[in-house]
């Protein structure tokens, strides 16, 4: 069951004699166009917030994740967020980048060929260009491993609630993510697992036993995001002159 409340994260929580690891499954670095978060800052934030494992899922790039892995090899899961022709996919344990603009099935085929775990981020967020039409998502549902049922950057709580209801209706594993683009966002939505996942199989097993701690990002984060988008568009316009 999804439990959403203000996040108090500890590297290991003793619960009924077993230890619990805190895992962040959706984050970005300066390798994403809309984030300024440097790998070294991520390492510090994870240490401060007791995050045992972090999936760095930059847009169409694993460069930042590889840089982070060089700094802290035990911390990072190399991931990628990929825009397909019908919506976005989130992938973990990625070995080779998958380009944007592929059909969902083509992107999934490339990810499965490298043994990646596949999730669907913020599937019904009405403000996202990467949201899914429900019939399109149902068509690929057998090929994906999990649905992100809480994203801290969703503006409307109903969009997260719809994702949770969808995952439960179709019997899919649930995941949550902070979708952190700034240091203050890391740890907003994390997974509590009985072990630190070091392989795709361990991640899937952890999700099957997971509990979640979640909170929505503040409106201030969305203001920062708008400023980042504006800066990117100005840079693009200047480059065309």
C-alpha cells in the first residue's frame, strides 16, 4: 500500500529485526537540459539525507550517471528518461543510451536487450508532454515492469492518484520518484526496501516488498523549473542568430 507522508529518510531503519534501505528512483543532474545539479552535489545530498541508492535518470543521457558512478560507484543506478512518440519511459541499469523519438516498442526493445528495468514516470500528469493516453499505455503494459504512482513534481494530486489506481487495477509493481532537478528535491519521494538493489533482479524484488515515503514539491520548485526552461530557450535563440 502506498503511504504518502512527509519523508524522514534513514539509510537503514530497523523494523522487526530487518534493515531497510532508502532508494531514490527518479532524479536528474546537469546532464539534463533543465537541471543544474552536479554529481558531486548529489553525493553530498545523498549522504546528508541518508539515501543508500540513487537512480540518476537524465533526459536521453547517461553521461551524468556515469560521472556520478565514477565518484560514488556504490551509490548510483545508471538510468535514463526517454521520450517516445507516445509518452516517456524511465529505465534503470542502462548500459547504452536510447535515443528520443522512437516508438514505445522500439525503445522498450532496446532497453530489454541490455537487461534494463522499465518504469513509466508520471503517466497521467496533465501538465507533462511525456504523459500517456491510457489506451497507449495499456498496449505496452505487458512490456514494462512498474508504474510510477507518485511523482513529487505532479501539481495535481489526482494525477498521482490515477496512476496508483491504474497500477493496482492492472497488477503492476509500484514505484515513486522525487523527479529531483535541484538538491532540495532529493528524497521527496523514496522507496524503502529490505536491501540495497545492485542488480535489476534485486530492484524488482525490492519493489515487490517496498513501502514509500512521499511528499509533493513546493511551488517554488516549479518556478525554478520555469526559469530553467526560459534560460534554455534564450540560449537556443541566441545560438540560431
